[in-house]
C-alpha cells in the first residue's frame, strides 16, 4: 500500500511539474519588459522564472506583457496561471498563491523633477503637490490613509513609463516608483529627475504569484523549492549583477 501511495504521489508531482503555463507580466524594467515590438518578455524576473521552470520541466506556452491591472485581473480569474513581479497585500493573498521564496526585493521611492527642488522629509511634503501613481500598484496603507485624510491630489497612469512622462511634462509634481525601475527609465530617456532614496516609501519582496483558480498550492511549493535551489547557483548571482537588482533583504524603511 505504501508503494502505491508513493507511486501515486510521484506521478502527481511529475504531472504538475510538466504542466504548460500561461504567465503574465507588465512593463516594469529591468524586472520585466519588451523591446522593439517583440513579444518576448525580457528582464531579471523573466529570466529567473524561465530558468526555474526549465529545471522543473514545466513549459511556458504563453509569457506576455499586459497593462498591470489587466494582468493582475486576468491572473485572479485564472486566465493566466501566474503573474510577476508582485508584492503581497490582503486582496491579492485571497486570490493568489504566494510562494515562500520571493524572486527579488524592491524599494518604492519618491521621484521628482530637479527644477522643482522639493524638500522632502515626511508625507507632509505632499501638501499642495500633485502625486502620480500607477493604477493597481500595491502602495502601503499608511500612504492611502494620508492621501484620504488630507485629500492629496493624485493621478494614475496605466504603467511606469507613462507615469514618468506625466512627471517629465509637469502634469504631476512627484511620483512613487520602484527605485531600480526609476533609475532604468531615467537613464533610458535622459529625464532630469531626482530619486529620493533616503526616505523609501516601502520595501517589500516581490514574487511570482499563482492563480488559485488554475494552480494548486502543491505546484507553488514545488516552484518555491526549485527557486531556492536556483538562488544558490552562479547563474542567479550573474543575473543579479547584470540587472543590478536587490536579490537579498535590506533594511526596512524609516517610519
């Protein structure tokens, strides 16, 4: 009987590992992005995910970039099996499986135009400023509470690159963006912008999160175990260096 149970579990694990996956992402360089109209999703998270699934013999039949909110909603519904790179919040944890092991760590920071010379020390600096955010992104509750309490003006874009266009053109005075993404976009387009790294808004791990509609928790555990193994390889460390991302935990933001 024990042998039958073992064979059944082994067969089940192999079947889960070999399932064909539909992966969603959004334009979030250098973690995930597309170039020159290509459909191939490039970037740190994309390369890590493909390497891990290759070790698991789990083919990716679709790996495509969409506007963030569409990508997230599609994964909630099970249209896509997983989404990267995403952080946890209560709503997402109700609808998505999060592996024990994250892909990477991210720090959200304020960005503003150099000519505006904003003196930031706390959220109070947002008084009389127009704030730019990305629709559907996971901002901390303390920020939303402050926005609502003091009726801070905020405007939303569908993705990070559009958010920077809004800032560069003066449609908003200050934005919140992941620090490595901000550096990437500023370097790419030569925007005269300032990144405020001394006062991070949020530091969180980011994951490949799986749809509870289409993926089992057992498969998520398998992915997490394989990701842990991959993080011990030279290939993973080379990717960290190549894309200059934070692969391991850092200090929490100031209160």
